[in-house]
């Protein structure tokens, strides 16, 4: 997934930057996670389309003074440690964790937005962050 973290500062947190970027670039931008208040904000977005589309979106955000970085690291599941307790499933904001028919946990890496909620919650430390 073409996933990016965008970070607003005090100067631009009250501006409708995302709407402007979408209108200007006509790119398909999907908000996966948002944590915003009056002072600052962090959003995780995915950008559909070509590399050129993503480059245009990145440039537009930068022009408005908003930091944007590609999320590269993957969350991996160590099957040897997981005891399939299910404690992580309900915490995942994008439904990237599910039981299969045999009640074994499955991680859909293409859906994961690396929020790390599951990493912190797992009693077995079964998640790894790829370096
Ligand atoms: S919380 Fe940890 S042990 Fe439990 S299902 Fe999730 S990965 Fe497996
Ligand atoms: S890091 Fe874990 S909880 Fe967060 S999106 Fe990925 S699988 Fe879901």
C-alpha cells in the first residue's frame, strides 16, 4: 500500500490543507487514521494511482508546509510466538488482523498502516517491526 504519514504543525493545523491538496492534484487520497487537535495533527493516508500521482501529492503537501513521509517499515507476525488469544484483533483500526477458519491469527500486511497498537498489546511480543 502507498501509505504516508502527514504531520501538521501549529501554523497549518487549522487550514483545510488536505482538501486543497486533493482539489489541486485530483488524486484519490484515503484517510486511514487521524489524530488532530487545534495545535498539531498526525494523519495516515494512502494515495491511489501512479508514482507520479503520489509525487504530486507529496509536493503539494510540502508547498503548504506539511511534513509528509512514506511509511516503509512493515509489521510482521511471528507465528511461533502467537498463541491466537485474539487480544490484538479488536485494536486494529483497519481490520488487518483476523482469525482464519481454524481460529489462527492472520495479519494482512497490505492493509496494515503500522499504527503499532497490536505491537503494544500483544502479551507474547509476537509482532516484529521490520528494519
Ligand atoms: S495478541 Fe499476540 S498472541 Fe494474541 S492473537 Fe494477537 S499476536 Fe497472537
Ligand atoms: S500495526 Fe497492528 S493494529 Fe496497527 S494497523 Fe497494523 S496490524 Fe493493525
